[in-house]
């Protein structure tokens, strides 16, 4: 272009006879300038020269003068558009195919195609979609009304909370007011998105009504026929009178092209309407994803997007920068040789194809790398295809893992179908049984101090409460309704139970094995383990499992009996000691005058005192003996447990083989392998079992002996106390010489 401008100003003249001319393509020709004997028509705010393609089937045509058709496209031509119109009046359909070329620089033309089609709806279809559109408008308006009602309820709740907190002794501080406003939003971001979506939906429905109005009726051979909206331009094109001799061909061509352009414009508006619908459907798709957040099990996609948003934003900045630099590098390096890198946007598209795996490397004689293209391909493969793409996958997988872990910790949800059923069954049940609504129930339970410790229950880990607590705090009025509400939540949400434990994931064969093990454990508990056919179970042939269970039960029973006997003995000894002290207090005090009695009475008192001192010594000895026997009993129990442990270790190999065989059969669906234990191992188990049984028998005998000794001690103490009481009474009632005894 610089060379052409230089030549026009110096060497050549713009009106040279050779036909060479200089053009300023920023300046368009005037509308009254004729070309090939035709005037211009206005299309899309520009002036075009119309012609039929049939003109190019001839080498020359008559346009005021005889001219060559090849001269129709000259240096002043900026764009060329070819319209192909296909009409089907019977099907009420049409298609306009547009092929265009545009001048983009010296020696360069860019072409593109565009096809617009339509099918006119029938009257039945139009009525159906009119009803659908009306329903859509009504639903959208109703949704806007619900959003407004919800916002008003939220505002009222905020005012109610502020009034409640302001009535407290401390009053409502600025910090408390900010907390209330932050936690009771009137209109959230999702609500704004819903409002925008409903307004767009209303706009699309109104546009749809305007795009497809009611038909007009025309008279066809005396019959009134409907003429639909898109049929009108088709009828205008078909009604063009090409045989009118009173009109020039130029005017007919201009009218025809004007009608074609008007049809193309109508189809363009139709495409814009469809594009609006596509955008609206994408927004609805986003809203569906947001709706999925209502349940933890199906909120994985929405939660993962939120979790990865910031990381993805920073990744996008990094990826976009490097991708653009490499696209510019490809355009700069290979744009003059490779069409795929002809300009910046083409390089962008080429790199995107490479990103999804379509490298499109040459395989013919041009295959192979040059130094620059090989270096570019290596950098792109390592940085974009290998690193950045895997960075993106890592961000997604890491965010999904975090969300999955959070969902796993959430115990209050069931399957989404079960929770949906529970959601719709609660309101009728609440009406029949007098339960509060879910929102009221939640707020009242959070407000109540269930454990009555004066602290906020929600700040504690777990706070147990029962059905009667619901009635005590006025949450539910009737006791039967409280019980029914607790049973309902045990059913629909087992996690509210205090002893709830979530089941871990298991494979199918593990479930089958657990069922078999449960049945086997019950059979063993009721009937014992199976013995060889033809043999009877001997007492010494107890299995280690039964012996271990018996030992545990006996140990607990003996420990409880020892503790109970010890407590009873201590109570009896304390009672007898108190009685002895009472007897001592009823006797003469030190240094006080004592009643006199006969010499026999004094001798009997001395004898009783001696017996009392001897009984106390004997009680002390028996107490020590009883303590020693209890310790011996505990040692025997420990020895029995040690023998049991040794017996289980001795038979560990056999039991392990049997267990492994059973597990293998369970997981494999049945196996024929069995592990046979050696005879010497069975004899060892039998010997250990006999020793353990003997130790248990000795422990029981020692416990009974200890109990008998304790009974003897108590009986002796009772006799001594009774003798002491009788002696003291006799000494007090008899005469004496007035001796003073210490």
C-alpha cells in the first residue's frame, strides 16, 4: 500500500490508461454512482450493487454498453455477498444461505457462510405455545411475588429480633445490631439472581408473543386462508411480477433483492430471539446447579465449584497469560508459512485444538520439525499440555476431596429420595399430631437449655434430651405427641440418636459374611460348637471361645459378690462396733462412783470383759484372714485368665487357618479348602481347658469359704455383744462393796 501511494503521487497517475488506480478504501462510493448500469440498494447501512448469478454464465452482457462480466469485480470492490434463497410454500419453510467474501488486506480475502432457516408453526402449535408462554409468564410473576413475600418476612424477623434483644438488660449494642443484620439477610445473592432470571424469562415470553402474532387472513379463490407471520415475506417474493413490461429489469431486480434482504433481516431477528433463548437456558442450567445445594449428597458439584473458585481464578490468570504469549509467538514465527497461525485469533483456536489433543502434525513429505517449530511445540507441550492442564485437574480433584470429606462428616442426611419423602410427609403429620413447623421446632430447641446447665447447648459437642424435655420446655404440648415426634426423627434421621454410629462402606461379599457370622454366633450361643459325628461333647472339651466367655462372666460375677460381701461385712462390723461403744458408755465412768454388787457379779463382769477383748482380737485375725483369702481368689482368677491366654496363643495357628479358610469361602462364593488341626494341638487345648476349669472351681470354693468365715465372724460378734449387754445389765442391777474401777 505504501508503494502504491508513492507511485500515485510521483511515477503514475491515478487515471492512467493502463487501468492502474489508487483507492482509499476508508471512503465508500456515493449512493448515486452507477456500476454496470445499475444503482445501489441499501443493506445494513451500506450501499450494494445487486446482480443475478446468471449474469456470470455469459462472458459479456449489455449494461448501457457491452461489458465483460469479469469486470464486475474490480479494485473498488470491498465485499461480495451471494444470497441463495430456498422456499417451500407447501411446508411453510424457507432457508437463506449467504456466502460472503471481504477484502482484509493486499492479496487477502476472508470468506464465511451463514445459513438461516425457519419453519412456520401451524395454528395448533402456535396456540399450544401461546398457552405455554402464558403459564411461564404467570409462574415467573408468581415467583417474583414469593421472593418479595420472603424478603418481607425476613425483614420482619430482623425487626423482631432487634426488638427482642433491645428489651434485654444490656440493651442492643451496635455490635449486636450488626450481628443481627449479618445473620438475617433480607435479600441474598441467589435471590437477586432469581429476580434477574424471572425478569429475563418474562421478557423472552413477551418477545415470543411479539415475534409470532396472530395471522392475517387473505382471500384465495374465494376461500379465506390464514397468512402466518413468516409466510408474508415468502408471498411477497413469489408475487413479484417479472413479466411486467412497464417496469425496467433494474427496478425488478432491486425489488427482488430488497425483499430477500428483508427476509434475511427477519431471519436475523429470529436468530437473535433464539440466541436469547439459548442464553436463558444456560442461566436456567446454572440455576439448576444452584438448586442442587439443598441436599448434601447432590450439592457436590455446586460445593466443588465454590471450593475451587479462588484457585481457579488465579489459575485462569496464569493460564491466559501463558496461552496468549504462546499464541502471539506462533503467529509471529509461523504466520507467514502456516495457515493455522495466520493471525492471533487463528493461533488461539489452533492452540485450543492442541490442548484437547488435536496436534495435527504433518505426516507427508513435509513432516518433521524445524528448530523454531520444534522448540515452540516442546514448550507448549511441557508448559500447557502437561503442567497447566494437570494443575487444573489437581485443583478440581483436591476441591472435590475436601467437599467429599465434609459430606462424609455430615451425619444428619439420608439419601435424597428418603429426605424428599420426609420433607413432604412432615407437614400433614404435624397438623394431625400437633407438632410445630420445622422452622419453629428448630428455633425452640436451640432456644431451650436441654441439659439445664445455664450454658448455650449449641456450643457443646452433644446435648442429650428426651421426649419429656420437649413438653417441659413447651415445644410440644401433649406427651404422646412428644413421643411420636421423637420416634419420627429416629426413623427419618437416625443420627439424632445419642448412640448412633455411621456404618462404613462395605463390599457385597462383606455384607454376606457379616450375616453369616451373626447367624453362626447365635447358633454357637444356643447349641455350642459342632463336635465330630458319633462323639459327645465332654465337659473338658470346652472350646476356647466358650471358656473365655464363661471366665469373663464368672469374673464379673465373683467380683460383684466379693464387693457386696465386703460391703455387708463392713456395715455389720461398724454396727457391732457402735453397739460395743454403747455398752462401754453404759458402764461406770472413770473416777465416778459405781454401783456395788456381789462378788460373783464383779467376777462375771471381768469374765465378760476378757471374752470381749478376746473376741475383738479374733475378729481382727479373721479380718486379716478374709483379706488374704480374697487376694488369693483374685490371684486365682488372674492365673485362670493367663492360662486362657496361653491356650489361645497355643491354638492361634489352627484358629487362624480356620478363620482364613472361612473368610476365603465367604468372599469367593464357596471354596472346598479346609484346614485340619493336628491332634497334639487339640490335646494341648483340652489340657489347658481342664486346668482353667479347675482354677475356676477352686476360686468358687474359696469364695464360698470366705463367705462362711464372714458369717461365723458376724455370729460370734453378735454373741459377744449380747453377753456384754447382759453382763453390764447384771452388774448395774446387783449390790457391791462400792469399789471404784477404772
